[in-house]
């Protein structure tokens, strides 16, 4: 069984986790994958811990626990979870949903229902041109959303982080750092220490932050200014307001009645 608990940390294959993964010690390995794929990797023990979609945690919560204090979230606009549309929101007839995030799709349907908007949903590959050739609107997340928003700002109809904040008054936790419940606590203590140290560096050390911004800009092709602004929008520290928003999403959107299992 020891091989199941090797020092592998899952990470989403977007820029949004760069502050936590920029300078990981060499003793840790990283497994990059789309958000929804990480859930399967985690359940199969391919990695020790991973930032998975919050909706996936709800679906598998009896097998998983969450690392306390960390997540992928926004307290208002997030910039990378966007609805693009060729029509006004109230006149949208159908929406193309990507296959790479269960949380954003569930959240979008909830937000539209709160406005009494009920379009048809179609799952498609995350290509904006193809999506909008077949549907009035399209949901994109991650780097694709950032890229298309820069190229097509007139098509951005809704930032889902901002809409959730307006609706609930709470931050929106899009991703949670999850581990299997049978993971040895000593391993989770190690990885919690490493990730929190990374976050402290990004938050408190200007040189560390600048190194992350420059690395992300170079790797992604986004301007340094856009990367800096994005990392003001997306956040990682989960406190009481974020836990309140998380519990509300799990209950109202995902229908999860059980309490969250935290590792701290």
C-alpha cells in the first residue's frame, strides 16, 4: 500500500494554481490535468491531494476529506469562469457547456434559474467559435475563458463569481483541495505545510509574487498586467466567509446534506 501514498500532488492544467505550485520542493511531484480528470486521479490514488471541482467533492464526499484553509475561489469577479453570448441574457435560447468543470456548469444553471431563465443546455468541447456556431451562448473556464475574454470582450455576458456574490453575498469556492479519507494523516500534514508555505510566500513576499507573475505570464502568453489582475481576482485562503459560501453551494446547488469532512 505504501506506493499509493507517494509524494504526488494533483494540479489543474490552468494558470490559477501557479502561486501554490511555483516553487514546490523537489521532493514533491506534480500531476497536471483538467479539473474534472483530477477527481478520478484522486479516487484512484494517482495523487495524494488535488484541487478538484467543488461539485465533484459533493458527488464523492463520502470518500473524501478537504484540506482546511485552502481552495480556489473568488469574492466577486473571478475572471476565468465566464458566460459568452451573442444575445442578451434574457433572450438566450441555448447554451454550450464545456466538459471540463462540473462546478461551473452546475453554478451557471443555478444562477440562471434564480433569474427565471431556462435555456437548453448542450455539452460540447471548449471551443468558443464552435460553441457559438451552434448555440446562443457558451460557458468557458480557466485559461480559455481568460484568452477569449481578451479577444472578445463584447461577448462576455456573465462572470459567474460576480453573479454568485450578487445573489448570495458570499464568496464562491470553485475548487477544493481534497484527499481520500484513508490518506495517512502524516502525509496530509506534510502537503498542507508545503502548500500553506507557498501561499504565505505569494501573499507576503513581493519577490516571490513577482517571480510567480513573470513565470505565469511567460508560460501562458498573457500580459504581466493581466496575470497580476487575475491573481487579485482568484484567491486561495478559505476562512469563515468562504466556508459559509462553500456550504451554501454544496447545499443549495449540489443538494449535499452531510457536513463537510475537514482535515486540519
